């Protein structure tokens, strides 16, 4: 069983063929770096999102590896070019079986 | 004689017409001191990370799993309508006692929902206060000017001007006298609580005005006031009244 959290993707529902549009993907995650200690001196175990992948009809259009310097609730803003109607899949994967997937359909006219 | 009085009156009106807006213009939200990208992050809710606290707050608003079996929505219905401009009037006197938004939420929580009060800075309390404060976004702050609340105002005011801590500094020495100058790399803001609860990038999370005040108190090396203490409530009220008429920006983003 994987852990999940809230994610919000902002992108247009329709686009003209060839149009370049921006996509915003923000996900709720505390991003514990693994370097911090509690007041009792115990190390707080690392718990981070390790990768973010966006695919458009199965083709990878954006990918990022995340490391300990990334802030909590990471936000990605990137661009894609409308080719054909279909589906955008956004997938965040991380430590301790973390997995969040969001699908967003787009109609290309 | 009458002519002379009218002329004097004219002078007085002229003074008010010029002086008052000039005074209002001098007040500035700390939003104006931020980079354009941080401003965009605050103003556009699809970028603002406090969005997740709001979504949690919406889930709590409709949650009936408490001993009373009552959700917030059962009494207050649609949060967008019932809570509009509500946060802009807190802290205020409820049954003769000064109460901030968090205190009011907890009063509902303990009396109407028969549940233990949320701890200060707990995720649930911040989620609800963020959700409620957002319903006042863009509206003017309207803290009470009722004579009955004057003792609280004066108490907050005297705390604001009171030197405290090993550094022997008052709030006013930084935020009135030295606002706009720099403290290390950051510009000292005028301390108008227009955007609370805030998502502070340094905190990597949402925090209340009292958390911010406590950090200031500890920064001048004074003993911190407890969460929900009469001192912090009075300070909170004084600051809100000082910002009366300024726009609510909650939930804010701060560096």
C-alpha cells in the first residue's frame, strides 16, 4: 500500500494544435531531508519525493530528480506543446512507498 | 465673522483632505517588500502552498466525526458565504473576553462539537483558520473601535511600546522607527498583520500571527508569551486595529 497526498495541477483543458502552454504542478509533501535532529538528538529519518515525471499520451515531456535541497510542497512550472488530444499523467514517487498520480485530459482542436 | 469662520473651516477641511490620505498611504503591507515571484506565489492560489491547508480546512468544515455529530457546515453552511469578512474583524470581544480567530474556532470545537480544543499551531487549527481567513481576502481589515474594547487596545499598545528582553527593544523601535531600513539582509516591515495565517518559506509551512510574534519576542531575547496568552491576544488586537482599512491578503506567503 503506497502513501499519497494532495496534488494540484493547473493547465488548460483545451488548446490549439501547436500551442505552447504552461503547466503548474504542486504537491503536498513535508520533504524531510534526513539531516535534521529532534530536540532529544535523534535523527529524523529522510522522507522525500525522489522523482517527478510528466507524460503526455505516454511520452515523457518533463522529468525531475529531487534531492535534499528541495523545499516542502514542491512546485514545478514547465511548458508543453499541444500535439493531439489525450492525457497528461503527473507522477510523484518517493521514500516510504510514496506515490501520487494525477491525470488531466486535454482536447486539442 | 461668519466668513472668517468658514475660511477657518475650509482650512480645517483642507488639512483633513490632504493629511489623512497621506497618512493612509504611508502604511504598507510587507507584500510590497517581496520579490515579484513571491508576490505571484501569494496572490495566485494555484501557486500558494497554503492551498493545501485550505483543502484540509474544507475537509474539516464538513467533518461530522465528533461526539456531537455536527460539522462546521451544519451551523455555518457554505464557508464562502458565512465566513466572508469574518476574519477581518478578529480579535474581538466575545462575551466580554478578547478572542482571536483561533480562540473562536476552539470555542466552537469545544462547545458545539464537544471535542477537545485544537492545540495552537496544530495542522487542524491552522487549516480551519486559513480557510476562514481566505474568505476575507481583498476585504478591508475592520477591527472593533467600540469603546468597550479600549482596555484591550491600550494593553496591546503599551506592550507594543514596552522595551523587553536582553536587547531591550520594543516592537515600535523596529517596526515604527526603523521600518524600511534593513535588519541584516531583510527590510524591516511595518508589522501590519494583513496576511495571517502565512505560509512562511523559512518555516516550510503555515503559521499564525502568534507564532510570528513569539519569534520576534525570542529574537530580542525576552521570555516568550505563551500561545493564547492575554499579552499575545492584546498585541494581536492592537496590530489589527493599527491596520484597520488595509486589505486582507490571507493566506500570505512570506520569505
